[in-house]
C-alpha cells in the first residue's frame, strides 16, 4: 500500500471501485501500483506518513500554519569596536 494525496479534484461523479475519489489534499492509502500511476500522471503526490502525537509534541490540524516563529534573529548591540 502507498499513501498519496490528490493534487486535483476529480470530475463530479468520478468513482474508484464504486466509491467517490478523495477530495484534493486528503491523504488516502491505495495499492502501490495504482498510487504510483496516479503520482506519475501528476494527479497525486506521495503523502508523508502521519507523525504520531507523542513524537510531534502538539497535534496540529491539517492545513494549519506552522506555529514556529518566522522572525529573523535580532542584532545584538555592542561587542564590536
């Protein structure tokens, strides 16, 4: 099995084995050959394995922004001269 995420929305009414395709961005596990074909076709990308909550610290909602600071380090005064 291979975990992928659709990068496109499939047309309305499109189905896989009688079930609707997952929405764009939603991870799903499919048989490796089928998933690899979708990735090679450009309609899906390989999705990383989910990180367990005890390894990641705080659980993060899907699509939530990263909470790490993006500020540049401040310059320190003095020390030179």
